[in-house]
């Protein structure tokens, strides 16, 4: 694997991940900046609190797509540059970090759930589907997006270990899961205190 192309791919993935579809979609649809209401998080769940389901769906799809696109681009050039599975995982991690700490908005990004899902689906369809099924199951039964994300974040590396064993890719997935949990610190406090908003529930600024 050539080092310079790998570094370039990671930087490009970070920039792709830095595109905030919550902010972009809200501006294009004439909605308030998602950072100005609800949880203040520029993500699909908070955009849904605006009452505009179409905007929330577009945000969800856009944030997931950028994670998948970053990994799929790396896979498309794998033969030419010698990219490996670890390269794909690092590219996915970079796109995820870009969403969390977007360079385009003062390093104030979202929590990364949709972007992580896109990364996992692009890395391995079965891994992505298994993790997504975990999220959906928790969300349907408990109606807490944050709780569903936290449980899915814990299970994702475990699913990968069962499918492929312990390797560098697993380490990258553990790092992504740890960052996702870190970004949900406030949600964890609210869940324990019974103050967390449920999916679709409006929350005052």
C-alpha cells in the first residue's frame, strides 16, 4: 500500500464526512438551523423535531451516503493503490470523524449515527445490516434514538469479531464506537435521569 495515496484518501474522506446534510438540507428547505433548537445536534433526529419529515429523511440519507461513498471510493481505487481492508476502515473512520468535527462549521458536528451506518454497510453488507437491525429493534421498542445508537455501537464491533475475527479493522470499529458513545454523553445522563426525548418528540431550545 502506497502511503501518500492512503493519506490522501483519509483526508478526502474527512472532508466528505464534514459536509453537514442537516445544515445543508435545512438551508435549502428554508428551515431553521438545526443547531438552534432541540438538542442542538445537526442530525436527522433533531431535524425531525422541526416537524419536517422530508428534511429529516434527506438528512438521514445524506449523512449515511457520505460515509458509504468515502469507503466505496477507496474500494474503487483499491487495486490501483493497494488499499487493504484496514485502509477502508480508516477511511470510514475519517469520514465519521469529519461528521463529528466538521471543518466547515467550526468543528461542531453531529453524533455520527447515520454516517457510521453508511460506513458499516460499505465495509460489509452483513455487518451493516446486523447493526442496523439492532438499532431499529431498540428504536421500535424503546423509542429512544440515543439508546438505540448506543446499543448498536456496542454490538457493531462484536458482530465484526464474529464475522472476521480480531484484526486492525476491529480496532478501527472499536474507535468509532467509542467516539460515538463519547458524543452521546449528555444523552446517557438524560437517559439515566429520565429526561431524554423520544423519537419524533419536539424539544424546546
